[in-house]
C-alpha cells in the first residue's frame, strides 16, 4: 500500500516536467515525447456497421491505467442481441450509468460493469429499479483521451472522469441527483448461458450523506462464476441536501415493471440497506439516491474499489486520489502511460500520424489486460502477484505474452507467477479466468505455451520454475472433472485438458469429444511446451513429451483432398475409421464448441504445428506445394473463414485475419527457402486492408490486445514462434524503432529506403553481421542490438540461409 501511494506521488511530481510535449518539432521524437497523444481510445469500438459496435473490437474506451483493476466508463442500453456491450460502451444506445469495472476487447458473455453512479436532472418519472425510466440519450459523441473520458447528455448533464489503478474520480455538471444502484451490471441479452446477474449487495451511507460504502456480489458471466464480490468506498465533494437508501425485489433478468413484478422500491431512512446474508445469492436489489441543492452546478465524486475489503477500497480512494482536481489525475495517468508503457518502444520518424496511432493504440490495448489485482486476492494470502481477467491464454499465447516478455518482462513474469499461484491453490492454471474463477477453456491448456516461451527465453523475475513445471505436468496428466457445460457437455470447459483420456489412451482425440481436431493440435503444442521445459528441469521425460507432441500426425489424413490440395487434419474415430463426408474447407456446425474445430476451419488448423514445420511441409508435399497451399489461403472467394469475431469484410478467404488460429499462417513462407518476401507481401496486405486508426480499425474483437499485438509485431518487422527462442523476420513499418528489451541496451530496428511502395527486404544486418536467414534467435536480441534492414520495391530472394528450426521434429511410423 505504501508503495502504491509513493508511486502515485512520484507520478504527480513529474507533471510539471515531462508532460505533453508537442511532437511538432520537425517530426522527430525526443525523450519527452507525449506518446499518449497517439492513443485513440475509440479505436476498435465499432465494427462493420458504422455508429454501432456490431462486429467491433469491444475495446474499452474509458479511463484506465496499465493493467488497471479500475476501468471507469459508461454503460449503455442496446436491444440488439447481436451486440454485446462487453466493454460497457457502445456508440449508440443510452447511458444507464458510469461504472468502475470493465474488461477490454473480449467476446463471450459480458462481465462487470459494476459499482456505478448515474447522474439525474430530476426524479420525476424515475423508478430507481428500472433503468428504462432514467437512461439518458447523449448529445453528439463521447470524447476521450488517455486517462480522460467525457460524455454529455441531452438533458444538459456533462460527466467527465479519470482513474487510477484502484480508484476513479467523476465530475458532473448540471446534475441534481445521483443514483447508486448496486444491482447495475452489464447484462447479456436474454439471459441464460454465460449471463451475468446481480446476486446481493450492501450500502451504508454516512449521516451527512457525503460518503457511502459497501459491497456487491454478482454471478455468472463469461467464466460462469458462482459469485464474485467487489467492495467499494465513495465520497462526494458536496454535501447532499437529502439522501435515502432503497431496496427492492430481486428481479433478474426481468424488468421490474413487467406483470407479476410490480413491486416498486422501498425507500428507507436507515443508513444501511442490504440484500440479505452475504451467502444469499438472490438478495434484494439495493442502492441509494442522493439529492443536491438547486444552486449546486458541479458535483465531484471519488470511488475506490477493492476485491478484498471495504477498508482497502477506502484506502485506495484516499491514497490514490488525495485531492479533488480531475486534471491532476488525468495528467498523472498520461505520465504513467508514457513512462511505464508507451515509451518502451520509441519511433523517431513521427511524420505518419495514422501509423503512429495504429501502433501506440495497439500497445495500449495490449496492456489493458489481464487485470493486476496484486495484494487483493480474496481467496488466499500470497506474496505472489495476483492477476485476474485472463481473457484468454488461448488468444494471447500466440504473440501477446511474447511481446510483453520483451518490453515489460516484470509484467510478463507477474502474469506467469500469478497463473502458477492459481495452480498452487486451485489445482489448475487458468486458460480463461475472470472474477477469480477459471473458465472457458477453448482448446488446450495454453498457459503451458506461455510458460515454455518464457522458460526457453530465460525469463526470471522470481518465477518458481519447479512449480511452473509441476503446473504444466498437471495439465498434461490430470483430467479435470467434467463441468457438463451447456457450451460443451463432453468434458471440462473450466480448466485443464478435458479430452485428456483420449489423448493418453489413444494418442489422439476422437470425435467422442467435441473439437477433436483443434484440441488435438493444441494438446500437441502443449506437450511440446512440456518437453521444452523438461529439457532443462526433467531431461528424463523430455522424449516422452516430445513423442506426444507428434500425436497430431495421427489425425493427418494423407488421401483427403480439398481445393486441389491433399492431406489434412481430419476426424479419426476410436476404431481408426474416418468420416467419409468430411470437408476441411467447411465448418461443420459453425466451428463452435461442439464442432470438430473451434472458431476456425480445418484448413487453418492444419498450419498450427510450429514445432515441427519440417514434417508438415513434408506431408503437404514439399516447399513448392506448401507455397501454393499458403497462397490458396489468401485467394478471395476460395473459402469462407468463420464469422466468429469477424468484421471488416472478413469471410472471403480461408485465412481469417480476425481470429487467432490464423495468426502465424502468413508468416509461414519464412519456412520455405527464399520465400520470405511473400510473408512481407501478405502481412502488408493484411494490415493495410483490415487495420486502420479509425473506430472500426480492428478486424473483430481485440481479444485483450491479441489482435493488436499481432499487428504491432508486423510493424516491428518480427514475429515470435511461440515456445521457441525464435523470431521470424518480417519488414518494419518505421524507419527507426528503439525497443526496450529487459534492462539492457535497446534493440534498434532500422529500415533504409522504406516507403509505401518500398518494403521488401533486400538485405539485413543483425548486430552488424550480414544475415541470410529468415529468422533470428532470442539470444541475438535479448541484450539489445541492431537489426538493419535495407528495403526495396521488388521482392528479393535474400534468405538463402537455413530455414527456421523444427525442434519438435519427430518421425513416427504409426500413421493411419
Ligand atoms: C503544438 O504545436 C502546434 C503547432 O506548432 C501549436 O499550435 C500547439 O499549440 C502546440 N500544442 C502544445 C500543447 O504545445
Ligand atoms: C461521431 O462519430 C462518428 C463515427 O462513429 C462520426 O462519423 C460522426 O461524424 C461523429 N459525430 C460528431 C457529431 O462528431
Ligand atoms: C443487430 O444489428 C445488426 C447491425 O446493424 C443487424 O445486422 C442485425 O440485424 C441486428 N439484429 C437484430 C436482432 O436486430
Ligand atoms: C434512448 O432514449 C431515447 C429517448 O428516451 C429513446 O427514444 C430510445 O428508444 C432509447 N434507445 C435505446 C437503445 O435505449
Ligand atoms: C449546464 O446547463 C446549462 C443550462 O442548460 C447549459 O447552458 C450548460 O452548457 C450546461 N453545462 C454543461 C457543462 O453541460
Ligand atoms: C435494465 O434493467 C433491467 C432490470 O433490472 C435489466 O434486466 C436490464 O439488463 C438492464 N439493462 C441494462 C442495459 O443495464
Ligand atoms: C423518514 O424520515 C422522514 C423525515 O424525517 C419522515 O417523514 C419519514 O416518515 C421517514 N420514513 C421512514 C420510512 O421512516
Ligand atoms: C501513413 O500510414 C498509413 C497506414 O499505414 C498509410 O495508409 C498511408 O499511406 C501512410 N501515409 C503516407 C503519407 O505515407
Ligand atoms: C519415442 O518414440 C520413439 C519412436 O516411436 C520410441 O522408440 C521411443 O521409445 C519413444 N520414447 C519415449 C520416451 O516414449
Ligand atoms: C482414404 O484412406 C482411408 C483410410 O485411411 C480410407 O478409409 C478412405 O476410403 C480413403 N479415401 C479415399 C478417397 O481414398
Ligand atoms: C483446382 O484445379 C482446377 C483444375 O485444374 C482449377 O481450375 C482450379 O483453379 C484449381 N483451384 C485451386 C484453388 O488451385
Ligand atoms: C519448385 O519451383 C521452382 C520455381 O518454380 C522450380 O525451379 C523447382 O524446380 C521446383 N522444385 C520442385 C522440387 O519441384
């Protein structure tokens, strides 16, 4: 706690020195460049239909610090069941409150949107239990910049706000009343599976009405949590003229004014309203309404939240926001973003603002999640970091965690240490986790890949690798109990590897389990991860897991043809028979949780064995056929990528720019001799077509920054091969990049002769040495260094050296 407040004071003291430098100084950056000016908080909030979040990125546009527990922003109404208000904000609809907690860039059932305030002009016609009676349409668009958000209602109320890690400040103009409703949360349309609900709450108001505190309990949502509890402590700068607590019948998910539920709120003069015993998950709805004198034009409020206690929430409020100056908090937020995050990668040519906005907003999105709740673990005492809102490793393992490892190694290690700590106390590391509850496994146990990636790159920062390895072995050997989930009743979706019995007994996953193809390739990579760590910590078992990593080869059906190409991953039944009608270019049952493949085509998943590209290329028929088959991934109209997460015209190629299974595909040309230029060509086309600096500038959900970090790697001219200390070479989008790697000298990436028409690599020097390989190793850059590119407008076959390694190369003869 002391540390937090001194960090805050240190940040404040910088306000007058390092702030808001105008980068118009000839288009070059200086040490004090205000990188936050390039962050566009609304990037990725809209999708394929302008003015709506339909198919959008679900990015959170409100006020937040890096990995902040508090994400303070508006919550809106939307009656279109296809629009999830996963980040609270939608451009359309009306506002029902400003709440303290959100996630950013997620799909699935919404979570949070809790601990809110709603400013009102009048109480006429208002039923405090019915948001339809007080929701407010906005005037124009909301506006935002790093650490700041503003919304103006048509009724004349303006709300401005900012946030620290665990507290928020709100400044209201023209409001006369403040509604605090503990039963406010982000709903799913229609209820049911993954829906969030209110469970219970308590509010206690001080006798002068200036302060209130308590807790709320909520349930369900994305990870299907039995219940999570959040504590709050709030204060107004102005004493209200009057206030009242209220309670009302538990109505979820029905509107309180529907027939049979016509029971209005009960107002009380008691300072406390609670919904019943804390263990009761159908408690009364509770809240309070505060009314201010008619001559009050501005009301300010500060709110702290904690996941552990009300006292802690009050401490956060007082320590993190000691004063009442909104601008001071905004400036401190900007400084924190600049100093801690945005300046880890600096770009010297500031002439193309569009590109800078894409890049720095990408970095911003990548560092909003998971949420740092260190020191607030409600379930066990620990000195380890506590992160929540892993959303999910399935999305972030491919390239997001590897980016954090380079530029923010302590954060990268903290995220891993927290996952291992969860294993210590709850048996399994998470794949997805929110509200301190593991849930929503989509494929394999992909924390394994993140751990292996960090292990082979020598990440330390206090990671207990012996425990880490044991946590990976748990994933590899212990079958999680079947959660009988509505999304997939065949095995656990909570954690671990639900289809492990087939994997251990048959070697592959049979269609007795759902997602049998995608889980087979993911389990194979997971076991390769185990082998990578075993190599150092348990050499006797390395070969065992290496052998298991080759099990994807069982599923390869060598005589299966699709779009003129032969050999695909295909379902394999227990008795060794095949599905004669199987088509790898088509999504059976929509590529959902109960299909053969999850959220991607078998064509896409057939590329996802990064540890043994040698065998894959061999199975496909050599380099030339592999090149043609990669080309086929990008032929418009040839296939139809899955609509899930789709947006921006996705759906015309087999390759899906909007979802993670396709992430590495365009980079795989690097595994073919002298084809690196094609990876550059494809990735340029993809970024140019599907990414921009506008509100719909992302191809679908940001997925906690996974989509953004993929784009950032392209712009850096590198791409990590996760679980290996290897980066594939691309082509940088900026002429001079300086990137923090650990605490050493920076990695400098330069590009000579770069322009919109000149981006093919002609030659490359790595740390001063002429380079002819399409990849580098982590050792080449881990202590900083230089990558000097010379670019040109024509493809060059400069990559004559050895192709990237296949450290999981295993030849089996047990092929069906
Ligand atoms: C930035 O520079 C522009 C143009 O020189 C100037 O108009 C603007 O006032 C400057 N902004 C700040 C914050 O210094
Ligand atoms: C609001 O934002 C939209 C983009 O979603 C833009 O097209 C529109 O012009 C903006 N309206 C105003 C009044 O600025
Ligand atoms: C939801 O909005 C989208 C985009 O405007 C539209 O295509 C779709 O039909 C709407 N769905 C419903 C149920 O209104
Ligand atoms: C927003 O509020 C306006 C005015 O009260 C109403 O006409 C409109 O239907 C509401 N829209 C939504 C999506 O809540
Ligand atoms: C407050 O209301 C007055 C009168 O309606 C209006 O002129 C003023 O612009 C409002 N202030 C803000 C900040 O919205
Ligand atoms: C409005 O309140 C009703 C009743 O509590 C609830 O079912 C609904 O989800 C709420 N809508 C929003 C957008 O919060
Ligand atoms: C609350 O207090 C007011 C004024 O003191 C009184 O008129 C009213 O009856 C009280 N209401 C209840 C429910 O006790
Ligand atoms: C700036 O970058 C954008 C996005 O990459 C690109 O479309 C545009 O052509 C660039 N503009 C110039 C002048 O280079
Ligand atoms: C790995 O597979 C090879 C070839 O099938 C086999 O000879 C060897 O015994 C296996 N090793 C282990 C440890 O399973
Ligand atoms: C492909 O091989 C499988 C056995 O692996 C066999 O059942 C199937 O009939 C063959 N299909 C074709 C088209 O030859
Ligand atoms: C497949 O082969 C046919 C016949 O040669 C050709 O017309 C078609 O374009 C090919 N399709 C692809 C995707 O290569
Ligand atoms: C691959 O293609 C290249 C260029 O088209 C050709 O020179 C080479 O002979 C081909 N290799 C094989 C094995 O067919």
